């Protein structure tokens, strides 16, 4: 699946799911499976996943997004899922994250930043490091980001 197809699915389904207070977090593919990862503020149940499947499957079929996939899977993103959007970071304000920042130039290497999410804007996330330094990071420059789980 191309990034364009993935974005088209997200743009098409987001308003439909938002009306039920469900967020489409990500679209993944694995072999013959198209997986939609969803989030619900008060927790996700099997019944919620079934309802989303019932709503989105006909839409995806009409738009030919299921061509080439034998299975549609609706699931929770899990606690260790990557953070991708401003909404993801907003939901995790106060938590420690580790971010791999993509370099703006072709020759420079990517680097990692870790800190507590203290502020989120539509295009930027601000991390506070252990020494109190506040670092702004453009969301478009984030290669990967994960919550640092405390066990």
C-alpha cells in the first residue's frame, strides 16, 4: 500500500469514526491483511471493533481499497505503538517519549531526543529534558516516536 492510499483511507474514514468518538490512529498492511488501528478515549471493546468493521468494510469495498487484501482487521494500537500525529502527542502530555528526528539534509544522520511531552501544537511538539531544557520538534521531522514505558 502506498502512502497516498494510506492517507486517502485515513482522510475518508476519520470524519465517519470521529462522529462516534473513535479515532483512526493508523492504517497498516501485513501480507493479505489491511489493519485499521483505532483509539477510543474511554477504552476500546471487542464490540467497538465489530461496529467499526461493520461501518467501514462496505466503504472500503466501494472505493476498491480492499482489492488485494483477504482480511480486514480492526484493532487497538496498543501501549507501545508509535506516536505520529499531534493528537497522539496531546494524548500523551506528561509522559516521557523517545523521538527519532529525521535530518533536514541528505548527508546528516538522524538523531534521538528524549523528554517529557509538555506542550503540543498542530505542527510542533515540545519536550522537556531532565536538565529542564525545552526542545521544540516539528512533527513533520519526526521519523519515529514511542512512549518510554516505565515498568
